[in-house]
C-alpha cells in the first residue's frame, strides 16, 4: 500500500563531497521542477552524499482493517492467488507470503502450532463493510486455487499477533540454526513483474528444497518481490559456496524474466556483478559520470554500487 521508502520521501537535505548542502525538493505533494534529485540520492546507497535531513509523507490511519490468512498445498498456488488478487483490482494494503519452511521456523521459535504449509497473509482496509466484502472476494479466489483454512479477524490484539508472525520471520529462522548467519552479504531479494512471480518462486523453491541449507522464503507477494533467508555456517566453505550458488540462480532467473537483482535491499558489493546484465553498460557509464561529477575524489562510500570495471 505505502510502497518502498523512496515513495514516502518528499525532500532531503544532503551534504555533497565538496561540502555543498543541497535541498532536493519542497514539501509539495507533487512537483515537476527539475531533475528528481530526491530519488537519485535515495538510490545512490551513500555514494553521492550524506543525508542530514529527511522530510517524509504522513499516512492516514485506516478507519477499519481486517487481517486474513490462508494455507495452500504448494507455493505456486499461494503465488497464483496473490497475483489474481492484485489483478482483480481489490485494494489490498498488504499481501505477504511465507513458505512451509518459514512457518515451521515460526512454530519452533514461538511455540505455535500453525499448519506447516505455504501461507498467505492479507490486510484489507477501508470501511468495515468494504473490508469484509474484499475479504470474502479473496476467500473465493483462494478457494479456486486450492486454498484452505481461510480465517480473518478484526480484533486489534489478534491482528497484532498475526502480523508478529511475519515481522519476526528472520529471527525465527535463526532459532532453527542458532550458529548460522543469514546471507546478508548477498542481499537475497529479487523482484519480477507480478505476472512472473509464480514461475520464479516455484523454480527457486524447487532448488532450495534440494539444498542442505535451511532456506525459508518470505515475499511481499503483491509487489512481485521475495526474499530467501539463506542460513549458513560462516566457517564452512561448502556452505558459502552453496549459498552463493542459490543466490546466483535466483538472481539470474529473475533477470531472464525482466526482473531486478534487488527489489529492496540494494546492490552494495554483493550484487554489482549483475548490474550490467540488468541495466546495460550505457546506464552504468551514466551512473559513473554522475558519481565522478559529484564525488571526484571517490570519498563517498567508495567501492559500492558501481562495478569497478565501468569507466568512460
């Protein structure tokens, strides 16, 4: 509903490498004045300047909300329902997908007894009547894709408890492998056009199920964006290689589906090698020119985002 961070930033104050302080916008709801410096800086991962002030949008608290959950026999069924729901025009504020490995981790970590099956979580907002109407439509869509155990609640405490399941997904994964780390270096999220989500997540799931590593999947299914929490022993070289193999498959497959190597987590150093395939060398050379113009001495987060072989 609210989008990523860049959709919620109105204006920035940024200190550039030469000490200049730049204001990137105004407080107007919309503007067509000049280059969109706000989003340029947000997407730069600290390579163009230091942000010292941020002006954010305020979001209204919905009049009424309802949370629903539903289980599915396969992750493809769950993804298909997320796609069908979004394409139906229903104004769903959140659609989150958790695979059975993630649900198992939640049960283990929090002492719950949830069905260990691919699960979708929804949030509907609006008036009370509208929220209930939308929930019933989604229930019908889910039943057409082998969904079961569709439950929904309007109770504030129950809703909070249900969303806690999703918010604590990462920590639940760590509980299953306490001496392991998540593959943060590789930033394991990708994003594809919504129509390709079911295929990508299904193919990735097939590979993860054959891996010796514990790899829960969580997804912002309404955006076509999903994450794998690849848990590995950092002292085990075979684990490192396996984690990199899994990540490479996921990213490479997403790129063949007109997707991106990262929907949320950013490029850093771990995904620089995929940028040329995704964007093309011309786009990277343009980024390099911008970086050189604003930071000629390369003091702002050097070595990040732009691959070292890019020059002009």
